[in-house]
């Protein structure tokens, strides 16, 4: 199956749901190339970037599941590769 490289940008505004995000990322770990988390204390948010190499349907499914969690914003950017 054809895959694409993409980055999901995640902003966590509700610390109570961080475990939900972690569990979802663990479910999709086979597709994750790398990830970086940055706590931004001044605004009390966490910023997570996740780089994947996966089929488009898989990337969309993960982004959708993350975005449905209360207090989370998620957007995806796709490469042309």
C-alpha cells in the first residue's frame, strides 16, 4: 500500500486528556517516525508534533481520533512524497 509522509500538529489545552492522546499514539506507533513534545508553561498548553509514514487513510483516522478528544486541536500537513 502506498504511504505518505506527514506531520500532525497537536495542541493540548486540557491536561486531563493527555493520557488519551498518548494511548492513541501508542496504537499507531508502527507508523510514527518521530515525535516531539513541548510544554508551554506561559499559556498552560502542550504542543506535540508527530511525524508519520503511513497510508493516507491511517493518517486521517489518527488525526480524526485525536481531534475528537475534548481540549485538543490537531491538524495535518502532508508531503508530496
